[in-house]
């Protein structure tokens, strides 16, 4: 079956479904790396990607945003010049009631009988003002980090804003 559109799972409804020991097989999340880059260096500028609305972010969207930032930051340099951390973890299990469609489906399908659904993926629940990504870098690469976080926000199902958390006086001189 084809993956359903993300808009079907964006809204938060009901309690979180997270007890994996009671479920029969939950798909492993696509995102496996949550921290990358240089963790030991103390960078001068820190930018944060903050959610403006509460939503569920699927594991695939988190991975796409991480790849987007990583690719942009590695243009013309190495991983020693920045630090990136993904904050939310996709704990919430998404279920789907698969129904047969097409010609002759009325003879096969059992309708809405036992429509609890099977696990098809995971998502991270994010509230208003939650930090999704943290990026740190040097002043000469700060504009590139801001652009990378801005492009990553297009991959996520919620509008986001970029906040300067550390190095505001430096950022003002750079035009951030």
C-alpha cells in the first residue's frame, strides 16, 4: 500500500499511542541520527527552529529536514564547522485501517468492522513553542545555517520561526 498523505496525521487527536510492548510490530523510524557535526567545540552562534503550531511530525519529515540542513551546511566545508541536534523523538505510533479500493472491493472489504488499524509509522508530537532543531556555527557560516534551517522548515507540517539563542550581538552585526 502507498503511504498516506502527511495531512492525515498532522493534527493531534486523543492521547498518545506509545506503548510498543502491547503492539504487534511497529515500523522502525527512518530518522536514526539526532546529533551530528562537531559536538565538542563551543560555537559563537546558536539558532533554533521553533514550532508556531501544535502538530505531529512524522519520522520521515524529521529525516528529510535533517538531510536538508546537513546537505546545505556541508557545501564547501566539513562537519567540523557546525553542530545540529534534532530535539523531538517520534514516539507516537500512527495507525491505519487499510481498506480495499477499486473494482470488486465490496466483496472483499469488511467495512468498518474492527477498524482499530495497524501500525504504519511513528510521529513526534510538538506543542506551540517547542524547539525542533538546534544549530550552532561560527559567525562566518551563520547566514548559511539560517538559510538551511529555513529550508528545513518547508519539510515540516507546521509553520516555524528561527530564533537566535546565543550570540545576538554578533548576529546583529551579521544581519541575521
